[in-house]
């Protein structure tokens, strides 16, 4: 399972997010349980790290939220 940087482009129902990888590929991702415990609220244009599923490269899980540079 490869971890890649991505940007949230759409918030979907059922705690899912559409993210765009650096290769311009779009993936549907959900929050990993460890991230959910910390009550993370994602917004459009937030940077995240996504772990892609080995059996379906169009799905993944968000394993880390990259802090903004502001």
C-alpha cells in the first residue's frame, strides 16, 4: 500500500471524500480509524496523505492531514 499526497476536492456523504492525487487521478477516500479518533474536520483544498487500497486503486483511506503552511 503506497502512501501519496492528495488534495480534497469534494466532500461526499457517509464521511467519504474525493481527493486528487499528484498524478491528477481522483480517488474516493475515507478517514482511517486513527484519524477519526482525533476528530478531524476536512475542508475542500486541504492536503492529506492517502493510502491506496491494493485491490482497488480508485479507493483509499486518509491516514494523515498535512498541516497548512499558513
